[in-house]
C-alpha cells in the first residue's frame, strides 16, 4: 500500500463488519466441502463391513449356505476386526487435529488444509491397495492424520472468514457436507455391494481421491484468513485478505473498521494472557478460573465437552454400524437400503438447520434437540425389548423402531450436528483459537474412536460380548440426558455476534443470560484506536500486532 495506511477504529458496534456479499457465501460454501471427507469415511466403512466379498477376503470364511442359519449368523468380521478397522482412523484424526492447531499458526489455515489433503491421499492409496487387515489399518491411520488436519482447520478457517450475520448457517454447511458425504458413500456402497471382486470395496474407497483433489486444488484460489495474518503481525497482508474476503476495496471504511477491531481484540487478549513460548501457548488454553465463563480454561473445556457430547448422542453408531445392527433385527430383508434411507433423512434434515441456527440460536436448538433425541431413543429401546425383539419377528414393530431412529436422526441433523461445530468455531479468542479448535476437534475424534472400539462388543453376539441389541438405545438416551444438562448450564448464546463480540459477551454474562446480551462498545474504542491511528503501511511485522507503528494523530482513510 503506497505511502502506508493508517487505521482508525469505530465506536459504532454495527460497523465492525462489512456488508455480506455473494463472494463470502461462495467462499464458505466451498470451504465447507471439507465435511465430505468426514462424512464419506463414516458412510463407506459401515457398508463395507457388511459386504460378503469383503468379509470373505478379510476372514477367509467361505460364503455360507443360505439354508444354514448358524453359518449365516457367524459370517461376519470379528468384533475385534470391526473395532480396529473402524476406530483406527479416528485415532489418526485425534493426533492430526491436535497437531493441526500448531501447524495452522505456523504456515496458515489454508496451507494446513492442503497438507491434510496430501496426507489423506497417501492413506487412501494404502486403503485401496489393501487385501488384508494390516495394510488397511496403516492406510486408515495415515488417512486419519489428514482428516484430522482438514476437520479441525476447516472449522477454524470458516469461522474466521464468515460474516457474523450468517456465520452459524455457513458453518452449519460443514455439517451438511458431512451428511452429503455419508449419502454419497452409501450410494456407492449400495451400487458395489454385490460385486464378487475387490472392486466391491476398492471402488468406494478410491472415490475419496476426488474429494482431496477438489478441496486441495480449490484452496489455492482462496485467500488466507485475515485473522491469521493479524496473529502473525502481518497487517498489510491482513488488510488485503480481509478486502478479498469481504468483496470490498481495501480503502473501504468497513474494511478499516473491521480490521481495527480484530487488531484491538488481539492486543487486548495478549495483555490478558501473554504468550511467551511454545509451551506457554499451550498452557494459555488452560489459564484462568473454572468459575469465570470467559476464562480460557472454561472456553477450552466448553469446546472439548461440546464435541464429546455430540459424539455421545450415539449418531455414529447408526452410521458406522447401522447395516450390521439392521441385519441383527432379523426381519429386514435389505439392511443396505434401510441404511441408505437413514442417510437420506440426515441429508434432507440438515439444511433446515441453516435457518434454525440463526433464527432460534445455538443454545436453544442444542437444548431442544437433546430433548427430542432423548424421547426418540428411549422409544426405540422400549420397542426393541418388547414387540420389536428379534425372537418375535414383528415387522410392524421393527418398522416403528426404524421410524423413531429416523426421527432421532432428524433432531440430531437440525441441532447437535451443526450447532456443536458452530459453537466450537466461535468461543475461542484469537490467541488460542487454532489450538482450542484443534483440541475440540480432537475430542470429537477421540470419542468417535471410543465408540468405534466399544460398540462391536456392546452389540456383538459372540462369547463374552454384551449383545445389547436395541437396548443400546437406552444408553444413548441416557447420555443425551447429560448432553441436555450440559447445553442448559454451560453453553452460551453466540448468535449474531462477531468473534470479537463473543469475547465481550462471555465476560459480561452467563450462559443462561447470554441470549439477552447486546453489544455496547468496541474493542477499538477501549484500546484507543478511535483516537489514534494504527499505521500498517510501513510497519516491521516480525511476529505480533504489537510491533506496528502507532500514529500520533487520527487519520481518515
């Protein structure tokens, strides 16, 4: 910027962000495409585990005689192998998500996502080439590292570039892409399930290359997050990036006001919790008092427990093990088709959340979504141990169970599915945002892994296994009661606020009063940027926003 630019902040809380443009929508919509990685893997693994050729390939068992009931019952992967192949990807994503936060602060949000696409592709090659458990497990572990990078930083990137008025809806688009991924996987699996060759499982796996190519290539064309540049002290680059994201000229007063607010908020947070070293950066995530709703430790635990509660709703039991579970009900002729139907319910329900999350707010839909899932899951469990028990071969009762499973999916898809990701992307201050989102996403994958490990043993029919069958829905329902309580007592309302205003709201309200809080000041005014300018044209940007030159007089751009 020739001659330098001097930023001046604003005291007007309505002017801290530029008007929403079509470009902002399109950028976030494309970034949300990363959810397909998460969803597609969830979908194909559940279907492949039930494929006859895959079972024969990985167990060595011959195809059973349809008239031999015992042989048909025993023709499946062992609980140990199901557990390992399902959960090992989640183990990889756990470590990938934790590492992604540091890498995103080092090389940028965009570059970290592209790196994740490359790592994922390497794992995908091994998965596709596998003919036995060992190579499949290694491939899924490596692919998991890539998915960890992508799933953590996509949320971070979207939250940092999305306009506040529609941020919830746009981040909910990530969850929608997850459901699209699950649907696409189920469609591919449904098309290849009866192939009597390696194509039955290799085709569904290999399709994943397409997602990596599309996302990795497209991100080269998108700008870096302006908040990343502010964190690195590269304010001139931040101004250019923000202008690109908002579709405004760099001289626009909207751009100047928003950038000044981001810088002022970052400086404020650095004063509250200074970061002096690498270890200090991590310990900053756990600074403060548990009783203080705005402390870093409360925000970190909020993100970690939010993602834990999302997984403990039991939704991925349906998508990971739905085919196997529906087979166990006995009276379902085509469990693959039922899995496809549940996936369609998930896909068709999720777009409603785009409206709900901005109309009713994050906190409201989390509370009522948990209540709806509690009712639906307990009904499934009650029917499953009475009229719907496999021994009674009651087709009508089983149909009722499937109907309430679909109702449960509807409640999840419109509430906890998207809102949990929205909250995680909004509650962290810039100083710890990348690590906080990384820890929260790692929590999601950790509990995803735990569910993948224990579920085959909970519903398995082998010796020493719990054989819960439909009774497992009592467990999911009880855990949803915990989720309900968590949302009521600990989740704040962040609807309609900028990321910087969320910081102020957490300082001045409690979760139960947060919906009534309204912005009344700006960080720029509190940090003095409305009275003196901030020169960014000739600053030496070595590593933090504090190293810029403060102009002595207010200047109008």
